[in-house]
C-alpha cells in the first residue's frame, strides 16, 4: 500500500508554528557569555576547604605486593644510581675534573710524563711513566707496565716532519680461539709475543706546534663549535720488525697454552723468529669538528702496508728468517650528525681490511691476521675472538649528555672475518651491543667505563685517556 503524502496546508502550518515558538522564546545565552566554570573555581571564597577524612595511601596493599619483585630485582641498580648521584654531586661541587687536568699539566712543565698505560684489553691495571725534557722537547722516552705482566718500552724523537721511533713489547697472554668466524669459544688458548720495531715516519703537511689558549669554558655546552678547517694528511713509513711467539703464560681455567690446545699450529708458530721490513703509506681527509666530542662532519682514510722480506742492513737478528711477504690494505670511514645545543650525536663508522699473500711459503704469524674482538671491534666478544685474512666491520653510535661532566655512549657493532672478502656473508656477521658513561671536561672526553655484551658474554670495560 502506498504511503499518503502530506497536504501542503499542513506543512505550511508546521513551519509557521515552529517559527512563532522560536521568536517568542527568550534568546539563548551565547557561548562567550556562559560562565567559565574552570576559572570560577579559582575565585576567592569563604567556604571551608575540603580535605579527605584520612590520609590517602600512595599505593594499595595489593599494589605493594605486585610491585615487590620488581623493586627487589632493581635494588642493585637503585643503589648504583644513588652512589652515582652522590659521586657526580661531589665532582661538581669540588671541581675534580679541572683540578686533575691542571695537575697533569703541571708535571708536563717539568718534563715528566705520567698517565694510564694503553696496552690493550685484558692487560690489567697499568700505568706509563716517562720523560720529555724541557730543554729537548723532541725526545720522549717512556715505559709502560700492567698488573698482568704486559710491558712496553718506547723511545721517540719527533720533529714537525715526522718521527723516528723504537718500541719493544712483551705480551705474555694473547688469546687465540682458532681461524675463521666459526672458531669456537670453547677452544680458548693463549700465546706469548715478544716484539721489537724501529720506524721512520714522514708526514705532509708538517705538524704544527700546539697553540696555547686561555679560553675559559666551565660548561661543556657553553661553546661546542670549534670551526676546524678540513684537514688532509699523507704519511709514509718504513722500518724493520722482529717477532717471536712463545707458549702462553696465563694457565687459567678453560684457557690452555697454544701448544696444548693447537699442537700442530704451535709446532710451526712457536719459538720461530720472524723478521720483516715493513713500509707503507696512508692518505686521509678529515672534516670532523666539535667539542667536547666531535659531533659533525666526516673522515675517510685509505692505507697500504707491505710486510716484505727483511733487509740485511736493517735486520735486528737475521735476514734469513722464514717470513711470509704480504700486503695489507685498510679502508676506514666515519660520519656524524647532531641536534640541540649540547650535542646529541649519531655516528656511523666502517672499516675493511684486505690482505693478500697470506698463504705464501713460510710462517704467517698469528698476530698478523685481521682480528675482531675487544677494542679491535665487536667489543662484546673477548679480545682476539675472531681471526682471519680479511675483515669487515660497521658501528652505529649515539652519544648524549647526562650532566655537565658526564655523557652516555650507546653503540652497536656488526662485523665478520673471512679468508677472502668476496666470500663474506652477511648472515655470518657477529653483533655486539654496548653502553658507556664518559667523563668529560669542556674540551674532550677524559675517561669512560661501561659494558658491552654479545650472545657469548658480557664484558665490563674502562679507559683513562684516549677515549677518542
């Protein structure tokens, strides 16, 4: 059945009635005339204030029970945070960082070099003492030692055009796990290395003497721009090297001497003196700038180094050692971008090593393999964890400040070693993660301590000086 239509008269009557009702009704208050109830509550009043009948607990009993496991688990971190807070307050109030820098500078004025040793990972606590006579600043003689028996002696004569150096090293417990990215952690061993090297290095442009300034920067964020111009550098070097490997001295649980863990390899490597005449060159271009850490720009470098047969005129002991002649090519690059006033910095770096001639006749020394682990890259793995002819490594870093004299370094690394770079596989790459706190002044990072971890283990690391 069809729906009946409305008569036109009824429609007109409905419209007129609606208009008449709207016209006769009082006008509605406009939105802007309505009282603001939120502001009205803030006007003065004589009414008594309302208070709850009893104190309101910060949490209910069931909330206290639910949160108890997390609080117990995080208690060590809470205590560490409180200790860190107290230490930072003490450092700020007593100007510890500027005073330490001033005292070290005072010793240098009298020709005394005293600083932490830079002997590498797993070397123990160490220090370096030396002389740099005020009447002959070109001469530097120093000796380093550590609690794990590592030592280094070095004599250097520096000029603006380069330097002449002699260095002797004793490293009693160098780790070795095997060759290749598939080396097992259970095959840990160690060997000892005694080495000496003399080197003449020339550079262009010539090194400029440091310019002493009296700039006062109490706050690292006060002036982070250095306006450093682009810098190019070309270096060449040459000199003899002598190395002999011996059985390891560590004898720790789970880490056997090389002769016990790898007897076949030890038979050809140990107690065999190997000499080379080493020469090479490097070209680099640097556009990095900023302080207290560099926070913008990029750097690229390429180098080639030839480990050739020893020359009789320069050999330390003999020019007839079973040396393998090989060439090492190294390519490095890094770049950084930042934001905000006290810079928050993202950095990306990469390094590639390509060695040719490794399989030649003679003895190819274990320390000459490309190495990952520890400070060489992949810090979450033990030093010397992976060794092979070539390597590829990448690192992503984020650095941000916490307080005036402290910043945080978050980083992730991925890399691999291989017999030939053409055989490298992305799925074989190992990954390491890390976080570090870096003590700084207004010009540079001074020290760092933190933790790196991987699928195998976690490692705590610290450094005094040479952070960047």
